[in-house]
C-alpha cells in the first residue's frame, strides 16, 4: 500500500565533524545521522542519546586500554 503523502529529503545541518566521523541533524524531523566512513546510521533522538551514553560508558570503563595501544585517530595499532 502506497502513501499518498509526499516526502521531502531531510534538511541536514552538520553538528560536528572529524577526520573519520560526521554528525548531522535534520532540521525538519530531528533525525540524527552518524556518518562513519562508508556507513551512515539514521537515529531518532532517543537512539542517538542511548548510543552516546553507551559509548561513554564503554570508553570510560575501568578496562580502558593504555593510550600506547592506540594508533592514529584513536584506532588500535596493528
């Protein structure tokens, strides 16, 4: 069943950008888009906040790896 409503593309505004990641927000619907290399995730606000919290807990946990084990841009050294 097709909807008769027309949909318009998101009006994206970049909130933050780095060498590997960009975060955009749609000014119409509020969707957060996380671009990580060739992967893009579209998240509603609750999912984005959950991801942020989970990443924060994981990166700040007691099992944090020593800084020396990380390579350029925070990637693990091979």
